[in-house]
């Protein structure tokens, strides 16, 4: 049988492969290119291209130049200078002595004025930032108590009048306007809105017994210093504007205060 045009006669040798020849030519060309291309540089175990080596050398040169020339900043230790007169200095020692005497007199006057404005007797100071209540008498601190001031939260009514309430504690000077034992809380509208309950029409349904603790000191506009059922939350700003105090501390505040006792809130 005659061989087909697509096959070669069996001569015992492999026929020439055009693809193999092309692969050999590519390998030879790649080897020539590899020999012509610059070999990568090594910096210890790190291999880098010639471009990277040039940039690294430039950076090192710049750092060396800065270290040699300096940055223009020189450190000098601070030395406190003696006090000097802000205006024209005294002409002689006598004038300087008189100036110092005037300064001492002015200092005594300002100290006396400041002392005169300080509250006298027993008063209460409330630090909202750190939720602390201080019971003081003149310059003596009788009690430092952990308390809870207003949270600052905003409550918006979703229906009806669309009212809005902000639960902040007021700042400023106040005084005890009334005192009560076993106080009863008359819940305002926002208390029912917050709980998602309808606002009652019967006033008796607003009365809440026991939630204000044993005592309450009222200082105006519905704000009070009172007890709490949740003493574990003291120290956090979680109230609706009133000042919450623990039972034992509240008893001491109650025993030391009277109507008209000043309250300073900041």
C-alpha cells in the first residue's frame, strides 16, 4: 500500500519536527537575551535590580549628607529666667521694694475677695463630668459620694404632638426648696412615652411609689436629689436629669442639709 501523503515512509529515523526547530530557536534567542541583559545585583541575601540599587544609593547618600550638615535644629535645655517687670523696671532698689509691696497688697486683696464669695456653712457641689456629689461645710469636705447625673439622651414622641425631651441636668447655683421623706414620683408624660405606654388620663395612674428612695431634695423645675433602686448604675450618667445617690450617702446628705442649702452643679 502506498503511503498516504500525510505520513512519512518508515526509514527507522524520526521525521523532522518544525515545532521542535522553532522551540530550539526560541531557547537560543532567550539565552542570548539573558546574556545581554544586566544581571541583578545582590545586597547580602537581597536581590535588587539596577534601578533599585541606584535609588537606594541615592537615599543613603542623602541621609549621610543630612547627618553631616545637620537639620538646622539645635537643642538647648530650658532654663527658667528670673522674673522681670512687664513695664518700665524700677529705677533703684527702693522703687523695687515699693513695687513688690504693692503686688503683695493686691494679692491679699484678691484673696480676701475670693474668700468672701465662697459659700458659708453647709452646701452641696455636684460634678457632672465625674458623677460625684460633695457635701461640704466651709472648706471642709464632709462627704464625697458617687452619683448619677443626666444622660443627655433625647426622646422624641413618634405620634401625637411629636414632642421632644432632653434628659440633661441643669448647671448653676440652686438651693433646696423642699424636702420629703418616702417621696412619691408623679410620672410625667415622657415616662410613658419612653416605656411605649399610652398616657393615662387618670392622675392616680401616674403615681409611682418607692422608686425615688427614702428621701428627696427638690431644687426646682422637677429636679431632685433622690435615691435609686439601681445603685449598681451609680457613677454613670443615666438619669433623666435628677441626681441619684446611694441610700447610705443620701441619708448623710439628708441629715446635714436644710431648706435653703445651696447646691452648685457644674
